[in-house]
C-alpha cells in the first residue's frame, strides 16, 4: 500500500498554501445551485482523521441530521487513488457502491483539478460529487438545512452574532486551523518559525478570551467553537509532535485544556472523535515529514474524560435547545479510537 507524500493537494516545494475547494455548489433550501435540500438525497463522506471533515460530522450530530443526511467514513489511510472505502464490506461504500471517493469526483467532472478531498457531499441519485467546500458545508447545514433539524437543535450560527463569529473564525482559521499545517509542512526554518509562533500567539489570545467565558461567542456553542475544537482535539496527538507545534501541549494550558474537555464531553463532540484514525492518518500518510511511517504510542488520552469545571462560568451549551441523543447505531467510534 503506497503512502501518500502529502495529505493536502497544496503541499509542494513552495510555502504551504491551501487550495480553494474546486466544487463549491451549495445545497440550499431553495435549490438555487440546482440541488435543493432533501431528506435522504445526499451522502456526506468524511474521514474521522480530518479536521475539516470533522466539523461536518459534529454539526450533523448536533443538528440531528443523521436521518436526513447519511454518512460514509473513509479509511484513514489514503492510497495513491486517495480516500477509499476499505472499512466497508467488500471495500465499497454501501450506499454509493463505489470503492474510491474519486469515482464520485470523476462522475461529476473528468480530470478535475485539485485532488480528492473530504468532506465531500455526494448526490445519491446520480452518484456525483456536489461540494467539497469545507468552509461552506457546515454553515449551510446550520442555516439551509433547518427544516430537517431535530427538535431542540441548537442555532450554531445565530444571525445577530454572525459578524463576531465570522471574525473569530477567520483568525482561528489563519493562525490555528491552517496555522498548524503551515508549520507542519513548512519547507524552511523561517517559514516554520513564523507559522508556529502564530499558532501559539493566537492560542494564548484565545485562552485569555476563554478564561472568563465558557464559549467563544455568546453563551452557547456556535460554529466558532466547533472549528476551534477540531484543531484542539488533535493538538497533542498529532500537531505537537508530527507538525512540530511544540511550544507547549494542550494539556499544559489550563484554560484551553478545560475548554477542549468541556466540548469533548458535550454530546456531539467527543463521541465523533477517533484518535486511532487521527494518529494513523497523520503519521502514516505524510511520508514527506515522517518517512518511517511509525505511529507513536502516546499521548495518554485518559485525561479527556476528567472533570473540567467550566459549568462555573455559566453558559448554556444548547441555548433554548437540548443535547443530541445517543450516537446512531453503526456510527459509534470503535473502542480503540476512544480515550
Ligand atoms: N478541500 C480542501 C480542504 C479539505 C482537506 O484538506 N482535506 C484533507 C484531509 S484533512 C484531504 O482530503 N486531503 C486530500 C487531498 O487534498 O488530496 C483542500 O483541498 O485543501
């Protein structure tokens, strides 16, 4: 099985630059891009290893979209045809019937540029990829899919707070979500140092914001928290070692560690996280920075379930709503991926 030299189409010899998603059709309530929101029509394809895909996995759970939008989980290890359904019986996605996610991309556009990435939403009726626009997918799940949300679903992108949420998410994207990749895939010392310094500068600013408030914006969970969480939960497992973001560990920052644990222990967050997929994907796929493909045994994960005491800061995780129910049978994270 061939490892891939990169997890990202944009990794090359120049400074790391993330490519824009090539397929940006939106699935909307009014169907203005040709494909309207419809229960049962689409399939979300993810890797539990991938932070960008994990945003969508969490949103889908929080919003109760499991029945409306089915989910396929790719093997965390891509081969030279990229994401594959080797975790499924006969190596085929049971709904789409394909072995590689690339088949849905090809059906949409032969010789498409920009690689095959997750998250991806595929139209089950014709097997075509609709969108791989990870920045947009979760915002649309929160706003355009509202007719299909469960009773008690939280408002993850409340209208009056969108300006503040967008501003925070832009900083978190630049310095944290993508900052760790810029550090990890840097091709020179100066480029690495700049990215790594930005990661920790931003994390320290976020820690001072979160010292006195339970969530990033308002007093409930929003899209901004989901996006910070998906990087924090990977921090000690892969970004600290593999991406060399090692000024300190998450567990050494009292505020961010408690914030991350609080979210982890909130239904819809930690129950989607597979540390086994995370560790194996990063250390085995990015052979350019880990040529031996050895996967470290640590870190110890047991602390994720320890009390966080963040309730003292107030806040109402789901606002006027309620937490999601149990994970759908068949979508549970296997024991080896859990703390
Ligand atoms: N679609 C974006 C972001 C999503 C993304 O980077 N996903 C990663 C996994 S974490 C992926 O699928 N990489 C495979 C590739 O781009 O070839 C991109 O192309 O950079």
